[in-house]
């Protein structure tokens, strides 16, 4: 007669399922910490319907190390003056020559198109305070 291992198999599967559930939980920020972060953010920023973005409340000083909107735009415009969007390759090509192009010579539609393409291919990384190219999948 063969010994039955049903009970031990059932016990082992129960232990494995419990261990899997315990290890799947991640230790993220607590609910109170998230609420505190939200309240701090809302105390410093207002939603501007006109531009559809968060703007710093008047009289508020941005956190240390955070670049102003003007600085971020200047960095973007510097990139756009040194590169041009290539529709054939769907990528940015550096401008040949020693001197960057003047953005004021472009039409408004060209500037909007290139700025939109830049925003689709790059993101601003607050930790490094610089634009980072989004890698293609």
C-alpha cells in the first residue's frame, strides 16, 4: 500500500500561497505621507485653466533646486536651435555648421510643431534638472 501525501501537499501549497501574498506587498509611502505631500503641494500651487498647468502661488518660493519655467523653456529652445526634426527618420538631426539657427526666423507653426515633437521625444527630469530623451520601444 502506498502512503498518501495529500495532506502534506495541501499544507505545502497553503504555505506557498501565503508566502506569495506576503512577499507581493510593497512598502510604499503611508497614506498619511501621501496626504501630507498633497496638502503641501496644494498650499504652494494653483491650477491655471488658461494654460492648463500648475503655477506657483504668488509670494511662494519654489523648492530649492527646482528650475523656473523660463529656465526649462530656455533649455528646450537651446536644443531646438541646435537640432531639427527629421520626418523621414522620426528623430532629431543636429544642424550642420558652427552657428545655431535663430528660432525667430521660423514661422509660428514650425515652432509649435518642433516644440510638440520635442515634448513627445523628451521629458524634463527634476532630479538632474535637465531634459532627457525618451527611449524608443
